[in-house]
C-alpha cells in the first residue's frame, strides 16, 4: 500500500472519503462532529502506518519488552496530540478550512478518554507518550471501561452531582482498533482439584466456575519526532455464551441474554475512588480479569519467540502500576506451576525476576486489602498460592530473625476477622524492585511503610523514580504561544525531546523585552481561561488579576478546605479596608476544580462550601471586584490544558508526608506558573531544581507531623485565632444563611472535635503569611516575570522522558528499538 501523502489535496480527499465511506454521510451536508470524525479517521490511517512499522521492527529484533500494567490510563483527547506528533497540524488546519471548518472547533468535538481517576492514571498516559517517543518496546495494558470517570455537575445549591460518562457513544471511537482475533478466556469461582498428568505427577487444577472472554482493543500512542508509535491494549469483557436457548424457548427472554449482560458488565465502569479502597467483589473481578488476559497475551507472544521458560525474565519485564494488578504475581506462579509444570522454586525465581511494583501512596486507607473469604470464593487456587507464597516467605524471614512480632508485621495475611490479603506486601514479596514516585515519598516507603521489608531484603530493592510529565501535551500542545517563543529563543524544537535544553532560557530571565513577551503570553492564556469562565459559568473575571489555581481530586489531605478558609479570611479583610487601602490590594481570582469520590462525604461538603462562598463573594459589589471565586465543574485533562497555562500561582498544599509526588505541580511550573506549596512530594525536588527563591513554601515539615498529631490527640486542638474568626463567620450564617451554616457543622468538626488530622489549624498562620508574600511579590512585575522564566527554565528534570529512561535502565533493563533501520 502506498504511504499516505500529507499534501492538502490528499488530506481533503481522505477526509471526504471517510465522511462517505466510514460514516456514510452526504459530503455536502456535514456538521462539525462528522468532520471531526472523518478527520480523526484520516489521521488514524497515518498513525497506523507508523504503528505497523513499529510493531514490525519490534517483532524482527525480538528484544526484551516491558509491559506497563495499569487499571487506569487518563489519556484525554487524541486528535490534537496526533496532529502535533505527525507534524501535520498546519496542513490539516488549511485542509479543513478549505472544507469550511475551523480545526480548533473540530478538536472540541472529541470526548476525553477519561479511563482514570487522577494522577496515577495520567502518569501512565505520560509514560506511554515518553516510551513511544523514545522508541522503547513497551506496551501498556489496561481495561476498556465503557464508562470512564463520572461527569461532574454542580447543581444550583453548590453540590456535586455525578452523571455517567458514556464516552463510547454511538458514533464509535476512531482511536481504537478492535482485535476480534485476540480473545482469551478468564475463569472465576469454581474449586481446586488434584489431577495426575501423563507423567504420573499430581498437580493442582482450578476447575469449574464461570468463564468470560476478554477481547483486545488497541489504542495507538504516537511518539514525537520518531516514526515510532506505541500501543495500549485495553481489554473488554464479552460473554462466551451468546444465548441461552433453553430460556429463550421457555419464553424467558430476559434470562436468555442475562449471562451476556453479566459478562459484559465486568468492564463497564471505572471505580471512581482515588486514594481510598472500597472492597467490592466486582472490583476484585476486574483486577483478576485484567491480569489474566494481559498475562495470557504476554505469554502467547513470548511463546512465539521459541524461547525456554528460563529466558522469560530476559524477554519480559512487567511493571505494576500500584497494587491494582498485583494478582499477576500469583497468576503467573499458577500458570508456571499448575499448567506449565515447573516446580515451585523455579517458577518463583522467574516470577520475582519479572515483576516490579510502583507504590503511589502511604495513606493507610488507600492500601489495598482483600478479604480472604472473598478471594477464596472468586479465586480459590490463587488464595492457596498466596498462602504458600506467604508461608515460604515467612520461613525465610524466621531463619534470619524469629521475632514473632516481626513475622506478624510482614505477613501477607493480616490476622483480622475476617483475615485480609495485604496486596502491597504481596507486591513487595513478588517483585524484584519497588519504587516510590518522589524522593520524600520513597524515603517514607523505606522508613515507614515497608520498613520491616527493608531490614529483611536490604535497601537496594527499594528505589526512587521521581514522576515526570510529557512536555508534548503539557507545553508544546497546550501552550502554543509559549512553545513558539521558546522554540524561537532556543533556535529550534530540540527541547521538546530534550527538556534540559530549557536551561537555555535562564540567560533571558532579566531581559526586559523577553520578560514582556513572556508575561504577554501569560496574559493571553489568562484571557483564554477568562473567556471560558464567562462563556460556561457566566462569571466575569479580570485577566489582569492574579490567577490562583487549585485543581486536583478533592481530598482532605490535599487541603482544599484550608484554601477556601483562606479565601474567607481574605474576603473578611477586604471588607474592612478603606478605599485608599484597597488601591494597594492585588486583585485575585481563586479557581478551584476537581471531583470528589461519590461516597466521600467530607470532600463533598468542601465542594459545597467553596460554591457557597463563591456565590456570596462574587455578588458582593462592596469589595470592588478585588476577589472572585470560581469552581470549574468536571475538571478533566482537556480542561487542564486550558487551565494550566493560565496560572500565576497554583496551590499544592497537602499536609507534609501525604502527597506522594503530585504531577500537576510540574505542569504548572513548566508553563511558568509559580507554586504555593508545602514541603511535600515532588514540590521539594521542584524547589531544588528551580531555586528556593522562585517558590513559595510553607508549613509543618513531614517529620514533625506525627508529633503535632500526638499533641492534638491528647491535649486537643488549639484553633488558630484567625481561623477561629473564619469558622465563626461560617457558623453565623454569613455564607448561605443559618440553615446552610448547619450543613457545614460536620466539616468544621473535622478540625475542632475531629482532631484536625491534616493540620489545617497548625499550618494556617504560615499559610496566610505565604499568601501575603505572594501578593507582595506579584506587585513587582519584573521580579515576577523573572521568577516565572526561571521556573520554566528549571523544569528539564521533570520530563516523562527522563523518568521513563530511569525505569528502562534501573528496573526493566530494556533498550530502544531501531525503528528507522527496520523500516528500510
Ligand atoms: O499518584 C497519585 C498520588 O496521589 C500522587 O501524589 C502521585 O503524583 C500520582 C502519580 O504517582 N495517586 C493516585 O492518583 N491514585 C489513584 O488515583 C487511585 C486510584 C484507585 C485506587 C487508589 C488510588 N484504588 O484503590 O482503586
């Protein structure tokens, strides 16, 4: 087949042809949605050429490959990204213009692929982008949820309402290839029997139960400045039984299709909880379905290469993105022992050389545990294998140290009622390497979370790989004006794949002309966000105000509550100022966005409080528009692409020691936004890279948090006097009247009677001081511009290219594939 041509005439022809032949539309009567789709199909054809060439190159070279197992991939939109990667955006713009359309309008037609909750899922997407860009033989594996993270509405009372996100609407998804021929069976329930094989050996065998089918859908992931194209293979559940004829003939039509529906429900919806576990049976089944299908596929490919099992770890690396795919460990052991006939130790040696595990949290409520009876019921053979893994592990630990307490502490089985399987411990025992996602976090992993495992295995098994973000989506694509300025200043776009080049901006930090251009771009991005806010929320904000942004999942540990309490404090102060004093005030727009887990009561109250305060503040003419509060509903990847470039300040203010890394902090700073943050997660390394004079940091340090909690527990919480005033104003009904005030009672109680676990009161004064510093600094535009430039200049380290290379070198032991050579 002749390769696709990228001249305007060919592109137009392709778009029209897809309108007619793929979409069955009259080419003289097309709407934006149809043209978006036809355009997407034409771009996908071009991607496909690269996809095929890449897979061919990998197949020929047959190198060691890495598989990134993640229950979540928060990809966002694909079209704009693909146009940039294929370097055809301009010619496409012209082509669709000739057809009577505006490309930017068409891009808005695409639904986000929102198959993730937050940072963990977005990180997986950034790593797939980097792996494709760097030509690594790496595939992602995930689930093809029919419903991604719910759509968030804010009702007129200011509460979050959840709506289903049926993203695979009837129009079809141009960004996936159904692989009708790639299907595997997945078993659940049943019982374990002993069977004697042909050699007369007795083996355990998992019998009976239910079976469903997994079918593959491939999502191409374009690389930048390469002919390489990566892949994420997503599994959808299908029924093995198409139809129950007996029921049908009995006239029981519902029942005749019930099996089919049940099987397909398995991958229907993404669980919407982040950093909190809900131990639902359906979720456990999703996890096993995912690892079973993925491993069958990996093994199928391995077997085609005619290698022996002992070579498996030299050909395959599997990264577990958090504990969600940890069942892959007992599953591979089961396949090797029960089906392939290896002895236990040989199998276990293979398993532990294949897997590596990334931990993303130290919060106890987020650590996955599954009840033993549930696991026994759904996965009877796996439960036995987990017991055996644990037994052999504890025997080894005991040889070194027979302390009973230690054995209890490191046991994979928690002796509670009912017993629980500690998935993180299973992941540690079954992996060769465990990594945290920022320096402080990896330290806490070693010294607290897995302390006892460090003393058994030694420290080398536990490493840090600080998170990274893709500069393609998060600067090149989302901030075109800044991209062009940087490219012009650095003399080319080498920086897009070598982000350390940004250091070259340092020498312009004091240059008045450059500062003016830089700040002008920021202003333009703020105007873009202000128009979005006006058009969608009918709130007027002045782009010359300081834009102060906190967008992320709503969680107590992330302290959006502290932010809005600070806003109330600011509002009350403004009310007291004279007209003269107000002249000196920096006007602010405080922007919030983020979803709460549907069952997270306190987080939902925080959303309600923010919206209630916004309602009062935005309608109070007496403060001369010096403060506006905006809640952007349904925060997602596409909105982030508009929000991130528009920030002057963004807040990353988690209680020290709670936010593993954070990745949006990196996105904001990359776009020249300053940070107001705590000494937590990756904020610390950002400070080290950009210089402490370019970041506003405050708050209790991680190693002091436990002491303060202890104090508060035994002596009660001493509420900060400024905070006291703020709380009183809420309680007195200043926001929403006395009835609404009572709604906030339980929220306020988390501070007072609840022991203020997240140290809002303890940090409040320092938070307000830091905010004052922000206001003061912003008044000096040149000083601010300099900081902003130095922020971007210092962000080279946080590219997902660097992070992915570290995984490849330190954990996976894989090398890039030579795609260009294979192409000839
Ligand atoms: O992972 C986040 C961390 O909070 C953040 O600090 C870090 O930067 C990021 C990437 O390393 N964790 C996160 O997003 N976690 C989840 O979304 C999540 C989702 C599901 C479940 C647990 C956590 N679950 O148990 O189902």
